[in-house]
C-alpha cells in the first residue's frame, strides 16, 4: 500500500469502490477484527496483538499443535471471472519446538480464497489449509514434511486447490521464519486463468513472478462469492504467525505499494484518499450526532 495512504488509515478496514467499479479492502493494521470470522487457535488468541515492532497485527497461531484461520465474515463477489489482486505483509517469529533441516519454526501461512468462512483445516503440515475444499490456497511453508505434503524443502511457496497440497512449489533461499517482514503479491486473471505469486523482503513489487499456476478458479469454487483470509498451523514445531497489513482488490489490478520513489501518490491513490477523507468526515458527523 502506498506509504501516504498507509499513514492515513493505520487502523481501518477500508472498503472503497475504485474508478473501474472494483472494491478495495485495506487493513493498514489490525486493531479492529470485528469484520473477521476467527477460527480454531486464532479465535483463542486475545486481541489486539502488538508485535515487538509496536504494530497491531493479526496473529494466526502462537504455540505448538495449532490450527487457525481468519476470514472476512462478508463474502467478496468475484463477478469478474473471479479475478483478484492482493498484497500483504507478514512476519513469522519466535520459533519453538523441534527443528528440521534449516532450524526451528513451523509451519507457515496460507492465503485462501474459499466458500466457507468458519473453517480451519489441518494443524501442523496442514498449515490450517488441508481439508478446506472448493478453495485455492497459496502457501508460505516453513517446514519440510516431505513428499506426503508435497514439500520440496522447509522453505517454499506453493499454489494449491481443493484443500490439498497439489500444486507447483518454489524454494525460497532465505528463511521466511526469520522474524523479519516479508511482502507477498498474488494476482489472478480470469481471462488467462493464471495465478501469479511474488515474494520479496522489501515492498518493491518484483517484475518476475516467483511462481505461477493455471487454475480455473470459478470451476474450483463453484460460485463467484468467496470468503478471503489466512490460515496457519503448527505441530511439534511452531512460532508466531502474523499478518501485518493487507490490501485486496476484487479485480485483476496488480498492486504496487510504493510506485513513486518520492512517495507521491499516483492518481488512483489520490482518488482513494478522497474517499477516505469523506469517510472520516461522515464518521465525525455521526459521532457528534450520537
């Protein structure tokens, strides 16, 4: 998300219509989780959660042998052939339990588009995703469970469907559970049926996708109203799995969080800032009226 916009809406789940008629959902931070259905371990974690950097985050798991998820309670209408673009930052810290080949910490985070909000899949190597049907799940996996869960190593991304780890994977050289911020972009075009995943350690969008897969998402979901959110799981190893910020657009509209190196908002962001200013004004008026 553009830095100027992020500074203005650090605590708001923003829902705004874009110029093309798409809807943008933005969480600069997570002090208010009222719009989320929290399931499993996520529901048991007292919120708000403030991380060591002083940010209010969405913590999905925080101990061993857990499965948790958080999905927006209201479904998103993916009428445009289920196309979407999303950008989020995450942090995996406080590794605990046993170790695999690259050290402690498990099992990762999955971004999920699915048809039921109140579900969390398998714990451990299931990363809160295993068993969630009618779904696509992009995994950021930090534990090597071997071929049984389609793991090439203990640090990779994958694109999966139907609650199964059945897709292509790509190893990541740097450990994702290294207690630093990671930035992920996921884009799906209903015109091409291609899912693209990008991952970086800065908020500069990579030109080349980290991993792609061809998926007919409308066919997978069986409908165009979907619940969006995140899952996580831990087993004999674990850690703190935090979502720091999140932007979602219900259209294919790849997000560049900071397109101008001088920090000047692009025209689309300026329009969105106008929506924010109007919303803030209405909120103040409502407060006075109450």
